[in-house]
C-alpha cells in the first residue's frame, strides 16, 4: 500500500494540473473548511456555499499558497474571509424563513420533533458564542483539530485557541443548562 501523499505533494501535483490531487485535498480538508464557514454563517446551506466558494478560490489561487504543507490552514483562512464577506452581504438582504426546517422521511414523528428541538437548542447555544468561539468549538470538538491548527485557521495563537474553547464550553454549558431548566 502506497503512503498517502502529503498536502505539499498534492499542491505540487495540483499546480501541475492534476485534478485528482485537488479532489484529494478537498476530501481531506472539507470538514474543517465547513466548520469554519458554519461558525460564521450559522446556517448549513450558507456554510456549504461558502465552503464551495472557498474551495474554488483556493484552486484559482493555488500558486499563492506560500507553504503547501500548511494547505489546510491556508484554505481555512480563505473560508473564514469568504464567510465574513458572505455574512456581511447577507445582512443586507436577510429575512426570516417562512417555514421551519423539517426532517424528511422521519419514521417516528415524536423522535423527529425531539431531534428538531434538540437541533434548535444546540444552534441557539452556538449562536450565543462569538464567531471565533464557534469556529474553535467546531474545529476542535467536531473536526478533531489541534489548537495549533485551529490557531492558524482562525488567526490566533495556540494558547488563545485554548482560551476560546474554555470560554465557549463554559457559555454552552450555561446556555444549554438554562434551556434544559426552562
């Protein structure tokens, strides 16, 4: 079994026109890129759009990646900037949804309702966090990134990433506790 190519090797192949190399980079870094976008956008569909936009931007500007071994951090920074730009543009035209989101094809309506309520509570708790705190929580707890990687993606030190995670978890516990009691 051949060893898996490094990010630097994939970037070099991508720069040479290898589409499969870019596909491998996308598969490798999609979850973290999505987590960064979701932390800012707070909406699944908007985060997916931003994530796709960031991937396209990275492909278009592959030559600008100064440190190919740190491709994931570079892509995360692109996603973060694109998300902030998209969020600012969205604020101009934002309105409330007319219909609530529902889970398609749920076999058990009571369970589907419970899942939707839990999802709403979790999203509300995440909304109580700053964009940086949301990004740190999602990248660390959902994507398993290290504080060093998170710091590179969100633009802070490793220690500050740890502080953001600590503060975010404290707020989440308080807010989810309030929701459970209420």
